[in-house]
C-alpha cells in the first residue's frame, strides 16, 4: 500500500497504481469526511471509473441524477459522464475507486494536494488546470454538460 495523500478534507490511498499495473488500472481508497464534497463536477476523457462502497454513505451525482453509494453497492461512471460526489451524512465515508485504464496515478492527487497546502482553500482555477492536463474536464457551467465530449 502507498502513502496516504491528503487533498483538502479527503484522503486518497493507492492500493495499485498505473505504474504497477502496466497502465491497466489505478485502484485507490477514497475517504470523505462528514459533509465534505468535491468542489468541481467533472468528466474523465480517457478512463472509466467504478466505485465500490466500503463504509458510510456518499451521494454521487451523474448527469443530475443522484445515486447513493454505501457498503456493498457499486456505481459505474463511464468516461465522458459528468459527475460529482458529496458525503451528506454525519459519518466518514470510504469507497474504492477503480479507474480503467490507469491514467492518473498518485501524481494527479499529489499536484492537487500541493495546491491545497499552498492556499489553504481550494484554488479552483489551479485545480482546473491540473485536471485538464490529466484529461479530467471540470464542468463550470450547465451548458458544459452538453458541449463536453470524451473524444475531444
């Protein structure tokens, strides 16, 4: 197991990285504290993501449809699908994230974590720039849900 990466309030611990799997996948545990959320909805251009509920309860929003992920449930997020997530409960939630193929690796989260440490608040423009370099497209306006395509 790898060192835990603290990104704002959440933490990311890689179990296997793209470097170890020949690019086949990235697998990591995501821990989200009570009432925390991701600051930018986004899409993945180059990979699919499968979420496996471990502990607690998280709300994932795909194309404005809310899905509860809790222990024993699975959610597939095909590439190109706008999504975000939040923990709207009083307890910490944990999920496993499987990204196929492996594209991000820990480098992505280390870069975003450095922004949080430098600014103490989410620097949305800086986070957006990092996301874009890794093929993760931030959704900043409702119109973006229609115009963003995974093959662009």
